[in-house]
C-alpha cells in the first residue's frame, strides 16, 4: 500500500503533470478568448446553433473561468506545486547548510574545477593570499584537516530557494485568481444626471447586486471633435454611505473611481430627454398639452398613464425621436417612437392619439462599468515575488570553494576546488582567474 501511495505522489509531483496542466490551462484560456464570455444565451444560440450551443453550455464555455473543470485544473496545478515543493525543499535546505567538505583532501582533485600547485611560501603565510584571491566566493572559514589548513568559502545560499519562491508566487497568483473568481464581480450601472443608485447589473445575467453604498451622478459633460465624434466624456459623481457623502470624483476614461474595493470605469453615455412638452391630439375633441419628465408617470386621462422611456438623437436618420409608453387601466402597456421633426408622420400615434413634440430639453445617462476583485493585491504580490524568485534562481548561484593548504617539503601544497548551483559560465570564469593568480605565485623549487 505504501508503494502505491508513493507512486501516486510521484505522479502528482511530476514535472510532466506540471507541463500538462499548464498546457491545458493555456489552451482553455485561448478558448475563453475566442468565445465571448457572459453574453446573453440567445446571442450564443444564434451564433452557434442548437447543437454547439448545448455542447458549449454543458461544459461552461460561456463562463469558462467560473466553470468547475477550469477551477479543477487550477486546483490540480496548485496541488502539484505544493507536493513538489514539500518533497524537494528539505534537500535544498540541507544543501544550503552543507558547507564543510565531505571527504579527504584528495577528493578535491576529482572536481571539474580544481587547481593544485606547490608553492614556496609556508601555509600560514599563504592564508592572507588565499583570502584575497578567493574572496569573491564568500567569507573564509578556516579549520584544521589531516595535518593541514582548510578554508571554506560560501555565498549565494538563497539561490537554492529561487525555484520554491517561484512556486510560492504561482500559488499566490492562483489563490488571488480564485478569490477574485469566487468573491469578485463585474457589472455595469446606468445613471441619469441627478439620479442615485446602489444596484449593479451583473455581466453574468444573474440578478443585480446591491452595493453597501450608493453613487450619484451630479453632472455629465462631453466634448466633441470638429468631426462630431466625442473626444472626452466625464462623470462627476458622489458616493454616499448611510445617507452621508463619503467621497466624490470625476470619472473619465482610464481614470476610475475606487471605493471599498469597488471600481467604477467610464464606459459609455447616451442622451435622455429631461422634459418633453407633448401635444396629444384625439380624433375628436380638444388637444391635450402635457409636460412629461423622463421615466416619470403623467396622467393623460383617468385610468391612462404615459411615460417617456427612451430617446434617440437620430433614429434611422429621421432626427431626434422620443419613445412613449402608455399604461392603460385595462389591457397591456404599449408604445411608439415619436419623430420630433416630422409631426405629420403616420407612426406618431399612441393609444388613439396623434402625438407631436412641441419642445424638449436633454440630459445624459452615464454608463459605468463596475468591477470588484478582492484577490487582485494577492496577484500583484505574486507577480512581484515571481520576479524575485526568478532572479534568485537564474542570476544567483550557491557557490562553494574549498582551499586546502598542506605543508610540503620546502613550502606548501595548495589544492582548491569549487561547486556551483547555477551560472556555470560565471563561476568557471571567476575560478579560472583565481587559479591563474595562485599559479602565478612563487613555486616551490623541485
């Protein structure tokens, strides 16, 4: 049973599984990019047809990053990294602590990088020269070994932790992403000038979300290029909590307002009729003059209420138009678009009245994208530590150099060797330069 458990752990901690999981996550992300996420299901049905729609919907491809299987892949990658790190970290810590040379001095000549030379000076006199020549490898620690003197140089121990810092960074990014996926949200609000709301419509199409505060649009301004295209639009808003103003800001594109972890981004705008002077002309009788305010009910006659519900600055190239809805006491609500500049248009009718727009004043509705991601700071920290870990792993090296001084016939025999954990080119260059300096000292005469 223990062998089976060990085999299973080996498989879960394998590098092959890591590569496979990363490849699957990358492929999934490509699908998530190609298939627009969180759109109305009717749009998907029209785009893909009933067969593909059912298949994609079953596997959650329309909300891929919240699907169970995508989260399972992320959880497996996290488990793989945790087990891999737990199993290999003790060995790395042991290598960090291992500085003393294991074995006799004769083993130093077995190293790839070594030098051995007979020198005229006595061992005690050579110690300062050794300290100076090999000081690039760390601070020397001298000890006695088999009748001679052994100096141990060590530096860059932390480089052995580089891969594990990278593993931790990836786990932090995964954790932050999961927190944002589960507890965060994305949506939008549309606010008319002077209005206030605390309700966000979610991109997922689910019920709206009630915020613990409200946002009020005091003023919306838009500037245009000579061509008529908007050059800048800005929302001057106030945030209220418990009935009190707690913040205010001007939201423009790429300059959002963030309050209590919820960010509001300027996204769109549209014109609305603030007030509309209407003339309702019945088949027989006296015309009715009404002043209607946007979305506010106005009584036409007993049992009949009318509302201005929408506005277009240029409806199908016919100029400005106002959308009216009537709500009779009996029967279903119904309505029509009323062309402002074409009072004789045959479609300017609603509930038996011919309608003319005498005048109107306009305002604006601001469209704000709303987003909250409570895991974003964990992700930022993860990306910071992954840079640190990568630097430790690829640009630092755990260097260990041993220099053994043994009394010779007329002087001393110096034997030096060293190892490294990474950056072999840099180590070999430094060791070769040190060896050249040692070989340049005055040799013992034969």
